[in-house]
């Protein structure tokens, strides 16, 4: 029986295993997903398959910067609890994955899992071993990379392992990069410059402003003036270079960068668990679930 892509996808979602492992398991089970899961549980991948259905919305953001500070990668790896995210084995795995992605354009889970760690193991193999050792669902979710031109640098900052930021600079130095990455982590700008805000976002914001109660009944020319003023305020709030620098609110980010002869090229910001729907589970249920393995 031929194995379909949808079967492989379903088995991956239910087990958390890699594409090739799932495809082979389905071939061995003649396309029977339940039998494939049963066979996987009988093998050394049993715990990984058993835990993979549980929500992993905690975890850590890890960064790795090249020696010349011109390249950097930032990886999100998820666990079920923040306690496990602080475990030495989890931290070691996360750091190894970050180093493996540094020189590879690997951004989504499939690409990252296909990489090889410095110890010769595949990322997926190491992930499964970690699941069996720790007893929680561990997932490699995503990665981002930034590169700075010659004479520039990539700044990096991670706050408590849960929020990370990278910023690529033309000119400047490591301290400026770190300060800007810290600002990005704290303030969460949308874009570098106000001109970078997508048109559809601007149109939605205009609709919101026009619908505000104090706009009702005013002449169109007054509405347009109020709209322009509030839209400009919004653009300053979401544009990195327009924002007050978090460590010195009297100085704008633009002024800070200009004073050091630098220019911000791009940035990335990741938050652990962002966009993952967490299960509504009380503490007692969580303890019972852990006790039952």
C-alpha cells in the first residue's frame, strides 16, 4: 500500500517524530497509522511518541553569535513546563541546536531537525533521547538568522530565556548592538522605520481611528487632521527608530544610533510559546498527569 503525504503528516502530528521515521513506520505498517504508532511505542522511540501529543508551550530562546559578531541565530525550543526549560540537559541541547543552525539557513522545524549536532548526532535523534531522559514533550519550533555587512555587527539579547532579540547594524559596536537588542526585547517594535509598516496594517489602523467616539459628527477636514495626528503617533510607537530608547527615554533610538555612526538594517524578536494555544489544566491535574507518566 502506498503511503500518502497526509498519512505522514498525521503521524508526525501525533508522535512528534521526523518525516522519514514516520514514513518508514507507515511503510512497515502497510499504511495503518494505529499500528505504526504501536510499533513505534514498542521501539526505543516509545516515550517520544507517547509524550508528543502533549502541549509544549514553555521552553527557551537561545542565541548563538559568530566570533566576528557578523552572524547570529536565535532558536526557540519548547517544553511542557518552565521547570524543564531550566534543566541542564535541556539547556545543553538548546545550545547545541543553536550552534548547529548558525551556519545553516535552517528556519522551520523540519530544516532544523535535519541538521547534525557537533557530537555527530542528528538533532531529531538528540531530541528523542532528551524526551526519554526528561519525560516531557520537547519540540524544536523555529529559528531566525541575521547577518551584518563587513564593518557591522549583530547584537543579541535574551531576557530570562523567554524573550530574545537580534539586530543587524551597519557600523556601531557590540555594546550598541546589545543595547538595541535589549530595547527590542522590551518594547517590541513592529518595524525598523515607519515607512516599513505594511499598507494593510495602516488601513486597519485608520479604520480604528475613524471609529473612535470623538470622531463622530466632526467635519471631514477636522477628521482628516485628527486622523493624521493619531496615525503619526501610532507610527512612532511601532517604529524602532522613532521610539524613546528604553535606557534613556530622553534620547530616541534614531539619535542613539546616529550619534555612533551606525544604521539599523533589520531585527528579529521571538517570544517563547507565542501563538501556541496552551491547555487549560489545573495544577492537580498536571501533577496527576506527571505521576502517570
